[in-house]
């Protein structure tokens, strides 16, 4: 926790304030390692890792506009689809393959996770927790598809096509032998020590 | 920025086809200043009918360079930071030795006795120029279309001499469709009686054939959408069809104008030689194994394609990118949204500038950190 807190201060709050999982990921990644970020967006995380951890960074992003901004930021980002794109990389080409807040948007999440562990020595996966109490409450009270701070979209324009809780992810890893090395559960920037599936907004898993 | 074309002369160059050309001259322009450790040099490689005048206002013609919107103070290729070089290609007709040049052995223009040249030969001559300027390693080689082929060839032939390459709207080998369009252009020239087997330098050049070749070329550089926006079915200075074979449509007028204008500035034999060099271009020398061509490459790549480019379609750029990923190369790629077709790299430059600037900046930072 102390280490993670130290990292938080290094990250530019203006660019990363909305993404508490980045603090954890920034803490996990070892200096000088090879990192692939799937769904890298505008390359904020990779740019930070290049600057502060001297990593060899690569990114994949489907959106033309976001890839453009990532490249303009100096990140070697590639416009492509992560569901298909991972097949090109050789085995263990990276030390870490990162999938931050994107698992729920992929068409075939299990394939993506397996490919991540083929291409990378370790995989870092973060996702919004569909089991969080606010989602449960919203569903229970309104009887509609939840629209909360964590899941801000309407059901018809949401990029999220799979909804998973922390328990769902743990079960998947058990059923398909995806080795979990560490878990981080967050509400805002605070680590959640108990009842993560109820209290954590975001989960970060280190697999490998 | 007033610029003047310069010229370097070398005793000879040996060519991929097995012959030697001697002597050989190369026309080039430079913009900005070479820094003390010679680490800020960028080579711009021009497209098919381009020339050495890429930026600034020409001292000779008073005209701006063909990529003046990309090169200059504060622009994507920022001449306040970088030393930018652009040379005319081997086989060309704007200062560098080509079929219209005088063969020293005969005192007459080479015409069709000029040896068939390749993209690799063009790049070899560029390397000789860069060596003669005392530059060991270029920061970047960048070009669009045939310029992109040269940039790729630099990465394969001289991987230790270039830090990054930016191939734009290009391919790693010419496709059947690309060869087909070039062949139509060549046939238009060679079936013009004025072509005279290439020996026209002391008489009327094959202007009609060359103009038709250029008209075909212009169609391939635009997109269905950009032609619809620019011309639609608009009539040229009339309200009704003429019911004859004069000019009815704006698009006819435009193509004729561009065709005729081209005749004044380009040599028909250069058209033949340069299109042949494009058609022979295959980074893999026919094996199709692009991963082997790139095997020794640790150059950074920024590959750019345009969504409406049907002459050099995005899939050709994506093939390059996929292979670079397979060998774990350092590659950035973006398929930029544009309606301008193949011409986009020359005219639709706002987003292109954004990524080129960022990519160059990060590469220059890497070079500085390594030093």
C-alpha cells in the first residue's frame, strides 16, 4: 500500500485522475520491462510507463482518433482489433500484457485472456465490478439495466458487451486454470480489504 | 524560405540490373540546419512525379515545394529542429540523371539506352548523397506512395543508417492492379507516334500519350467521393450537352488540363523508367516472405494509410504492420480517415502532421537518451 501510494504521486493527476487502476498497474510493472497495452486508448498509461519505468511499450487500439493521439504522444500504438490482433505476436514477446477496463468490451474474453498469457509472461487485467453494491441497488430498485457511476452508459449505446463481477472472474480463472498471482480491489483510490465483490468498484488481477 | 536546388556528382553507381551508370548526378534541396552531432537529418523521398523541391519557395521557379504544408518552421517536419533533405530520384527528369540526361559516351541523351533502374537503385544513390553530406545515421526517412517504397527500402537495405521510417500510403510490393495502371500509362506513351522509340529529344515529344497517361494517373489518385465532391456531373461553361466530343463535363476539362500541364514538366521516358521501377518493387525479391526482409531491422516504423485510398489500399500497409509485429518490431500504425483517396498524403495533412510530429519527437528523444 505504501509503495502504491508513492506511485500515485508520480502520476499526472490531470490525465490519470479518472483511472485509479492505473496507479496499481503503474506499481506492478517493473522498470525496463516489455509492455503491451490492449485497448490503450490515447496511450496515457503507456506514456507514463515509458517516462517513469523506461518500459518498451506497445499499444493496440481500435479507434482511429485515439490511436492518433497515442502516436502523437510518442507511443508505438497500432490501430487494430484486440480480438484478432494478438495472434500476430510471438510467444512470451512481452513481460506484461495489460487489459485495463476493456475485458467487458471484448467479443471473446476467454480467448483474449489465454492469448494474453501466451504473448506475455504475465497479464494485468482490470475491470469495473458488476457486483458492486451500487449496481445491485440500482437493479433492485429500478428493475432496469444499471446506469451508475461505474457503468455510465445506456444499455443501447454501451461498449460493454459482457458484465462480470469479481466473483465471476475468479470463477473463470478457476475453471480454466488461469493462474492468479495477485489481486487488488479498489473503491476510488482506496484499497478494499474485505467483501470486495460488494464493495470494490474496480478490480485489478495479475495473472501468470 | 527561398531555396535553391543543389547537385552532387559521383563517378559511377552500380545498378541492381547488373550495369553501371557513370557518371551520375543527383539534385537535392535542404532545409534547416544539421546539428553538431549530425543526428537531426531527415530524408524526404518523393512520389512518382515529384522532385527535389519539397519545401520553401524555389529560387528558380518561385513556386512552393510539393510538401510545403508538411516541411518548414513549426510544421510536422520542423526545420527549426531538423535538417531536411529531399532529392530527385534516379531515372527522374528534374536534375538527377535519367533517360533525358546526356550520355557522356555518346554526347546524346540516353533515351532508351538508359538502364532499367529499381527502387533499390534510387535508394543506393540517396545513400551516396547522405554519405557525402557526412551523415552517418538519418533520424528518419519518410515518403508517400513511391516515396514510401523508398523509405521501406532504406529500412531493409541500410537498417543501421536510419533510426525511423515513415512509409505513407504505400506497399511492400506492387500489386497486379498497380502494375496494370502503370502499363496503361506506358502503352499510352509508347503508342504515341511522336514517342519514336524514345528518340524524341530533338523533336516533338509524345505529348498526347504522356497526357493520357497522366489523366489515368489522376483518376487513381482521387476517390469516387472526392471526384463527386469536386466535379459531380457539373458541365464546363455550358448549360446543355454539346452533343459532340468537345468538353462537356468539368471532370473532362480538369483531366485534360492536368494532362497537358504535366507534359510541360515531365519527360515521357522518365515516366516509363520510373513506373517500371515501381512495378519491379518487391521488398522480398519474389519470396513473399516479408518477415525475412525485415529480419535485421531494429528501426522504428510509423506506417500510415488512408481509408479512401484505393490505389494503395490500407490492407497493403496493414500487411507491413502485421509482419513487423510478428518479428516484434517497433511499429505504430494509423489508418487515417480521409475522402481524398491516394492524394490524401499531399492534401489532407492535419492528422498526418499530428502523428508525424509526435512520432519524430519521441524518436528524437530516444536518440538523445541513448547518446
